C-alpha cells in the first residue's frame, strides 16, 4: 500500500520528520537506524518484485470498483493486470529494471501470472458485487492534541447503512502466525485511531485480507484499544524527536537485516552511515535514551 510522509527540507540539509505513518512507525520499532536512512537521509532503495507485485495487485483491486457491480468478475479483474502494470511503469520507469535482463519475457510473464492468481484468490474471500466502498486508497491525516500529525493511505473503507465503519487492508503475503499478528494489527489500529480522531467514530471492524494464504483476519476495536495505540505513538514520537536532535540512531539487528538495502551504511555490517545532515543539539546528546525505543506503554 502507498504511504505518504510529510518532510521539511532546507537547502543542503536532510529531512526533518514532521509526521508519522504506520510504515515509518514500524521502521523505527524495527530499527531506528533504518528509520533514519529512509526518512532523514532519504537513501534510495531498489524496487523488489514482491513489493511491486503488491502495488500492482492493490491498483487492480482499486480500479475494479470503477466497473458496475455485475461486471466485477475474476476475468474482468485479471484483464486489468497488464494495463495497471503499464500505468505503474509510466509513473515509475525505474520499475522496469526488475525485468531488464529478462530478454525472452518469461520471468515477467510468470510474475504477472502470480499477480493474476492473487487477484483471482480475492474473489474466494470477498464478493465485490455486493460491496460499494465509501473510499478507496483513502489518504487520511489527523493531528492529535499533542501536535503529532498522523497520516497514511487506507486501502478501502466500507460504511454500512447504519453508519458503522469497516477498514479493509489487502496483504499479498501470507497471514502470520497468531503470535506474530500484532504487527499487522498495529497498522490497522493506527488507521482506526486516525478515523476516530477525524470522524469521531470508532470503526466497527478492522479487516486484513491475506491474498497469499487465503485468510481473512478481523478485529473489532474499542476506544481503550485506540487510546493505548495513541500513547504508544506519542512515546514513539518522543524517541524519534530525541534521536533527531541528538543524531544518535542505534541499529537493532534482527533476521530482517538480510533484506535491508542499506547494509553498506550500517555499522552492524562494517559500514559507516552518511554524515548526519541535521544540526545536533548538545542537550539532546546528553540524554542517554536517544535513538532507542521509549518504554512501551501498551
């Protein structure tokens, strides 16, 4: 899913964090240094086949609802795949590098076929002929009382005739085991908090649709859930603020490091981060907790 970040730049300077999205919040929780590389240094990252396939599938599912309900069929959805791929390439020509060495086009054809299979599986999980989304790819932004600005893009918002709200997110991977499900639910609770602050309504249901495994995971939030998420985000933002002011961003090694594009700049791999592009506050540098996660208040 697309994300949106608001940053502030001065000539020759890095980006000062001004808002928080679910993706960037997850980055900081995973590894503060990764957050710095993506938000402050804005280091480029190579596109991946898996992430690009997810973007393509999301685009197809969004566009399918342009058709009348009776025409929202698996063949119709699969027929959208080539055109949406062309549209992605037009907007982001660098994605063509994924298949630059694929002279015969076999790998691209196989990859497009995988996207079609994911789209087709969706019909076994939801019936689009019975859905009329209130919003698709909905950009949301809300400022909390603390001044923290939250923003992101929700895949789909359904509103029942009674006014109840359902937030739906498509995942092209497999559903995680229950003990690892909290990460995905954090993203959904983030969106629910934003909707609550914007619309004064707690969403009735949060729904994750896992196209890779054919699972649907639902969660019905209550205000106390969202209040805990808000406290967590405020603690997270304070940790980000301290790290930004001090320039002290600590790597947090995990098994995910093997997929990181920035190993050449990471001390854990013998690399050296770029020169920090922001001014450093001596007061913040004196604080021993900067660059680390604040205690989890949840």
